[in-house]
């Protein structure tokens, strides 16, 4: 069955510190959870009931086997997954604060540019994934590496040829890039013509020197649909003339890893059901954003980005409760 939404980029293991509140050097043990923003979105969509496929490159190693198996079990189309014979599957070390907030602490002994996800091969991208897709979801991490950057350009060309809407979730992580200013220029160029764009408040500050959604929108004249998420302070949105804010749901946070990806999955699940034009009606836009916020909130109540994702029934009960 063709996937409605194609997710492009990294799938990896988030190694979460077992000792809360300790710096990287003081952590005694780690627990590995499957993650990577685009893979999180793909799994979140399928759990909500929307078909999704994943495009990315992983190592020909045990972590790669584990992640492929997980995507299969969830029901994500893996025809776009490439395996690299030498480069390892990426693992990211994540330390956690007492309040559940995480901080990326690096990649252990491997250089960031040496992981398999940076080796995504443009020539092996299956065009068939784009023929019936409605949306392409991507982040910006893989723009940091020449080969995966070229593969992203290929996917965006295919999206344009087949009338697929592109949603970019910036996902700024300095640890992936060599230099912040060149990263800023690369990211700004990539997002300038996105159909839909999601930024965190910190990313809006970094890229546009403001967190005000309408001020960011004026700096991005070609982007008609923009969302800024603010963690436990909710989110703001600007869909042309439809502008608003949503408060966050009060939940007991265990782990914020993947909460933003849950939000994106909830948002796209609703768009796929209702159509893009629903965002031009203020009431519908607000309901869609509330649903997305609920998915994000529920994802933060358990550890692990994918393991914590809710089903459509979970979200419905939460919203009715």
C-alpha cells in the first residue's frame, strides 16, 4: 500500500542517561531507545492510523537490524531504507535534567560525519514512494553532510514533480554541525520555500532573532504555514490570515524526547484527514493544533520517543477527559 506521508532523514538510538540530573561524565549507565525525528514522526503517524514510509540510511549492524525490525513491527514502509556496509548506525547520548528536559551530549567515540545516516545515496531513493504521497517530512540535520544533503535535494525534486507538500521541522542541534553561522545560512536557505514549517522558540531566535510567529512569517514570504512550539508554554501558529496560540496540556513529564515529533505526527494526521484548506478556517485550525498538542503532551509522559507515542484512541480519551 502506498504511504500517504514520507519521512526523510535519520533513525538512530537515543542513549538516555539512567542517572537523572548528572552531567555526561558522571553518568554510570545508559538505556538505548529508538529515535531520530523523521523516524519518530513516521511511527507516530502509523500509530494514529495514517500510513507512512521512511527514507534513511543505517549501518549493517545490530542497531540497524533492531531499528529496521521496529519500523516493520510498527507498520512503517521501509522500502526507502538503505544499509551502509561500513558506516555504523548513529547513537546519540542524551543527559536529562530533574524536570525531564534533555540535552544532547555527543556521539561517544565516533565522529558525527562518520555515521551511516550521512551516507544516504540520492541515486537509490525510490521515486515510487512519491507517486501517491501527500506530504514529505524532513528535518535539517542531514543538510550538514554533503552526501545526505544531495539526497535531500533529490527528494525535494521528486516531491515537486509529484505535487507532494513539504513540511520541514528544523530540529537544530549544534552537535551535528561544524560551525553555527554556516549552519544558519544552510538552514535558512532550505526552509525558505517549505510548504509548512515548524520551529521551536529557540530555533526561531537562532534563525530569525525573534520568537513572534508573525515576525518570523514576514521574514519568510514564501512560507504560508508556520508553527512555533514552546514546550510547556504551548505553541503559536500563522496560517496566512489565521493566527493563534494554544496553551500546553498540563501533564506529568517523564521525558520530552520526541514530544515535538509527536506533535508533528498529530498535526499531519489531522491534515491528511481534513485537507490543507482546513487551516484557513480559524475554528478548524485551532482544533487541529489542539490535537497536535495532545499527541505531543502524551508522548512526553513516558520515556522513549517511539515507545511513548499514543494511538488515536489514547488521544481521543485524553481530549475527552
